């Protein structure tokens, strides 16, 4: 880090968080939060559950309640409410802090590979997402869940395994699953990351990375202990509920949506389409680097083929009856023809998204971060498999993780050596700011403009 970076870099996360808190706490404190279509989950589900838990502390009945998630966030905020901070505004301000924590985690790991200010640029698209902002303004489980997940993934991708880091990663996994049971998806690849430095494994890897220089099994054992604890907790909830969600959200239940009603095959093409749309501007900025290099171009073409096959094989026609609604992408998909149960828009988008993922993979390899590329693909596959098991495919489930992945990919490709030249930090910042401009427009049009006009 240069002297100039050291002198000014300390301000980078402060500026990022202050700007984010202004955009989230501001509407809450000024009571510009009248937006029924956005606050419906808060008002219908989360606030009533928190209030019920607060009134029944310490004897909370967890057998069935009006949230499809494990009760970690609700219990935490119920304790806060019981301590005298139970007003709707107080709980919303806590939600703002969850969002700030998510951003701080995203920024911290990005700053492991680029300068602090470049890291800010890389996470600005995430910070400007109307879903991340909205999930902060209203009481939702999303941002706390993603903050904990980001810690587990970030430690696996950006930091060398050690006993203390494995303990942090494992404890974050436990908490993530207590907030949302589906977060178990991060455990497999996070566990694999702990094993890469072991000699029997490392000798068989096609790549070498400085993060895998450790030779002892201690971190793997520590993480394994926390994984056993996590699985035991999930087993207890499964026994209590008779399924993976509270009874009212199972088939035949009285919840607002059935989450355990079967597989939703549209998740993979949908997420790939989102990634392409959001990565589109950065791909244009970095166009010479990924089209002009034979290796990167090859991985991009391979990704496009895989994405196209997923779009062809998996049913993706939109419809509220199959849990494919909510968000602008489903709206646009509904305007295009369906062919044999496949959305024509998502078939094309899936191919383009595969190309974008392939280009990102190739650039990461060119930057000497093959380990990050391989583990990143592993996390992506785990995420898609887990969310395919949810009958509901709402856009708000996917925007934050997609933008987190995009920001970390942009940070990771800095320094990539391609036939068209080395990817500079200035290029990375420009690419990130182009994605930020898109998200900023989305936030203004879909969140702040309706807020100012009373919803």
C-alpha cells in the first residue's frame, strides 16, 4: 500500500458506509417508508413474529410461526424489543445496520486484492441495489443472512485457512443457518477450501496458490466441528417442524407462500440472465481483455454453451402458480414467448450469462487467481442447487448474491495479464462504476421515486 493510499484509504469504508446509511436510515427517520408493496413482508410476517417472540421471552414457541426462515434474526430483534427498543423505527434502524454490515464484509474482502478505494468501487453496485437498500429500510432477513454468508465465502476465497479463521468461518456458518436454513449451501465449498493446503490434496491440484501453503489439518478439524453443530441444529428444526420450513409454509399450510412445494427449475437460467444483465457494462469496459485473449475467449465460449444447455433443459416459463414472479426480470420474461415451458428470454439470457461467467473465470485465471475462480464456481453451483430446492424464485433472493459475486470478480481480475494488456485498477474501477450507474438508475426508478411519491 502506498503512503497516499495509507493516508486516504482509511476513509474509504467510512465514506461507503455513511453514504449507504444516509440512503437507508434517512427514509426511516424521515418516515419516507410508506411503500406497501415493498414493506409487505415486514408488516405481514417479520414484525408480528418479533413482537410475539418478545412477549413470550424466554419461552418462545418455535414449532410454527409466520416466517419461512429459521428464527435467528427474529429472536435477536425480539431481545432488542424486550430491552425497550421495540418500536418499528428502532427495528428498521437495526435492519439498516445489517445492510451496512453486509457491505462492510463485501468491501473488506475485496480490499484483500485491490486498493481500498478500488474495493469501494467494486462494491458500489451492491450498495446501490434497490434490493439491498430496500432490505435495509424494512425489517427483512436478507441482509443479515447475506452478511454472514459473505463472511464464510470471503474467508474461503480471500484468506489463507488457519485455526482462528476456521473458527470464525464456522461460527458464521452456524449463525447464517440460524437466520436462514437454506444457508447451509455455503458449507461444502468452504470446507473444501480448508483442505486445499493439505499435501495429499495440494499435490493433485492443477494450480498453486499462496493461500494454500498451510500443511496441517487443524483448520479443517475446527471447521468440521462447527459443521457438525450446524447440521445438528438443522436436524433439530427438521424434527420440530416435520420438514425444512415451519408447517404453515409446507404444502397445505396457511402461509403466504409454499416454499417446500417442490423444485423450481428456473433458478439457474434466471440467475445466469441476471448476472449477464448486471455484468454487461463491465464486460463492455473490459471488452478487449476478454475477447482479444484466446484463453479467456475460450472459457467465455465454453460458459455460453453450458448456459445455453441449461436454458434449453430447464423449464423456466414465468407464472405466479410456479413461484416465478416478483421483480423486473420476471415481468419482462412474461412479455416474451414461452417454448415448451421455457422462457425464450431466459434461454438467451442463460447463454449470455454463461458467457459472462466464463469470461470472468478466464480473467481470474489470467490474474493468477485460479483458486478463487474454481472455488467461486463451486459456490455458484452450490447456491443454484440450494435455491432450486425452494419452490419460490423471487428476484430479491438473487440480486444481492449476484452483485456480491460481480463485485468480487471485478476485484479479482485486477492485474490479469491478457493478450490485450494487463487489466489495471483504473479499468476495474471504471467497469464497477458502469455497473453502479445501472443499479443507481434501478434504485431511483423502483425505490426512491415511489418512496418520495408515497408508494
